[in-house]
C-alpha cells in the first residue's frame, strides 16, 4: 500500500523556512512543454540537495525549496538545464496547455506573443492567465482568473473564476470568437481595468464580481 505510506512529509516549505533560510522556486520545462528530461531531474535533485524539498503542484510546475543563500546560483543552474522559473509576486502569471503534446500547435505562436506582451505585468494581486489550444479546454482554462479557449483563429474569453473554497466555480463567458489579431489588445484593456479600478490587493475574481455590471465592461465588449 505505497500510496498511503508516509502521508505526512518530513520537510515542507513552512517547516524548512521557519527561520527564513529557504526560498521557493516554481520550475517547469516551459510554457507548453510538460515533459522533463532525466538530465533535468538530475539538476533539480542537485540544486535541492539533501537539505531542501521537492513538491509537485496543481499549476503544472514542481516547487523547489532551496537555501536562500544559494538561490541565485540555483536559478542559473536550472535555467542552463533548459528549465523555466516562474516569476513570483503580484503579476500576470501565464500558463498554457500542452497543445496535445505538440500535435495541435495552431495557437502556439499567438500564445508566445501573449506571453511576451503580458507575463510579469504588475497588478493588484497575482492574476492567472490560462491559454488552452482547443475547445476541449482540458487544462481547465475556465477555472483561472482569465481563461482563453482557442477555436480556429479566435479565442473565447472567460473571466472571474473562483479558484477554491465553498463558492468555487468556473469563470463566465465574457467574449466569444475574439480574433487572434485583437486578443492582445483586449487582454491589455481587461488588465488595465483591473489595475485602475481594483481595491488594494483585491483578487481578480472579487474585482470582477463587484464590477461586472459597470459601464466600462459593457463599453469594452462593444468596443
């Protein structure tokens, strides 16, 4: 019954970082690629060492607890191994599906364009933007703050999912069939509204629920 052995981990980020001696890094093979190589796993193990910890997450990444005094070298080593280190803080944080392991790459180019334009923008509270490359949306785009579901040269946009808790629910359809030529502009406008009208540290879903009848949303839809 290995599935139920050692249910309580000896090391967690909270216990390791009790005295501020550890930092957490979210690591993945890339925005679309979800496959690690054996060499990359070896580098992860080397960076963490005997003192740190490794944990998988629900956000398509592995969380590493590494000594704070070695975090810059750890990042350099991991990046040299071809791994992506997610940015932290109150920013636009982007993720995407695996595009059917590369079999459906039609939306890959626009996804990269959106990443370059939007990833890391400062916002009142961390905002998760999830791009799924086909209508199956199997990477649950509609359960993030802003969800994009690709359909033949266009995206459906979902806003305001409640990610957890007793009131958890999917986002609501905000705009349908937004062309790939216009999607970046519209996303910038949505993010700007959030920055301009949100309360300090207000999560996006609370902001959207509070303001979704405001005239500026209707103006955006009609624009």
